[in-house]
C-alpha cells in the first residue's frame, strides 16, 4: 500500500482545473519529486497534501488515513518553504524548539531532541545565534531542523533550494539527500529545476497542465520518456518526424526523413506502433557523433560548458538546429553527424 495515496484529486479556482484528476502513489521512505514548469499545478497539489488548500474532489491519504477533513496542524506532515519562514526574532534553538513546545514536553526531553537535530543538520554550536546572523545555507538547515524535529510522517519541500546561489545550491543538494537517508522520513519536493529533481529524487512525477504525465526514476525519465512533453522538459533533445515502414520481430524500420531509413530496436519504440504510424524519433545531444560521413551540416553556434561543448548544427531542410554535445571541437565548420540507431527512441507524434 502506498504511504501517500492521491486518488482522482482535482482543484480549480473559478476556471479550468489547476490540478486535474491526479492519481499518485508515493512509497514510504522515498525521496519523491514533483517536477514541472510554473503554473503546472505542482505547488497547488503540495498545498492540498499539507492541508492549506481543499480538493474539489478526490481523496488524499497518508499511511492509510484519509486527510481531506483533517486541518493542517493535525496532519502528520511538516513543510519547508522556499523562503524558509524561520522566525527572525528567535534564536536557532528557539526556532527549532518552537513546534516541540506546543507538545508540552519536559524541558530535558525538549533540549535533547533539539540538540540531536542540531547535530543532524550540522549546526552544533550555533544554538544561541540569531536568525539574522545566519547564512542562506544555515537558514535552510534551521528550517529543515524545525520541520523534522517533530518527526513527521511526510516532509513537504516547496522549492527548498531556489533562494540559494548555484554553488551553495549544489552543496545543499548533497546534504539534503544525505539527510533524507539518515532520518528515513518520506520527502516530497516540488521543483521546476530538472537537474535538482534528477539528482535528489528516487522517483520523479512530471506534471503539466494539471496532470501527471509520467512517474519514473530519474534515469528512466531521461532515457525513456513516454511523450514529447516529458522528453522536451528533461534536458536537451532532438526530434525528427518519422513513419513506421515495417515491424519485424525485435526491429522496427522507420523512414526518418533527414535521417533516412533506420532500423532500430523494437524496445526503443515507446508505444504500440504499427506500420504506417507517424512517430517522433528522439535522441539526446550526447548520443550524436561527429563522423566522416552522415548527415551533412554546418556549425552555427557553440556553448562551452566546461566538461563538454554544446554545438548547434544547421542542416538543409530543417529550420531548427540539431544540438550535439561533444568533448572536442570538430576540425571544420562543415561537419557530418552520425545517429546510432540503438540510441534513437520512438515517441507518439501527438
């Protein structure tokens, strides 16, 4: 049974549904991410799980208990906001202890739990420091500690790293993943950052227009997206219109337009395709190679990224450039591109 179970949940604010008949199951102890562009409904869904919004229809259950009628402060959840929302007039210790004091714990137990949480988030020695004296990373740790100290069944994270600069954000990604493994609590994070979701989460649900398009591991989302929207949202990718010419055992032959006639593994066609069906062939930039022969093109632009360079190659008969990732610059602006058939995947055209 799923630890967090969402069944046919919808929400509208006087117009089209912001969340549209969503079904989702999150196992216990996972780091789960809701990923999607701004306005896709992911934050509204998170707020309904927390109890800050009420579903128009459907049910939300945590550990087998339906939450719909339970107010936010009585749900077995806690939330870390993008702004952290720590109390500026309280010390680090008092920020973390705030929720515990409502439980009327004995002073020695309260102190022991706060000190244990300070150690967990590596803030030992800072318990008396004021919130205004903390760095961005320290404030985020205080917010995490305050949310975790009451030992919720589910920790909700709303764009938790968005306020940090790139270097600190990358460091905190590592810390956040280690923290989740250490405490073993189910984490549910909302983010629009593909890199953040893929690096942190065990499973990712990609949302768009109020619906969940695919739920999968980060690697599966990247290598085997189930539709154009997911493929396009998760990193760079190139698309080519194609038509199925033949299906023969474990190979499918397609007319790939500029790519010519290509035979690729049947397992690479990610839907039930038949002869005559239109499809999209998709391939990641790092899977395209420069070669002595192949599709001819001209280098139009390049972006140096440190370890690799992204090249934009213009080819005749195509308006969009083909994006290629390579460690080395080709010797000339006139290039040929090689598309290994095993690296092409076939997606529904619509």
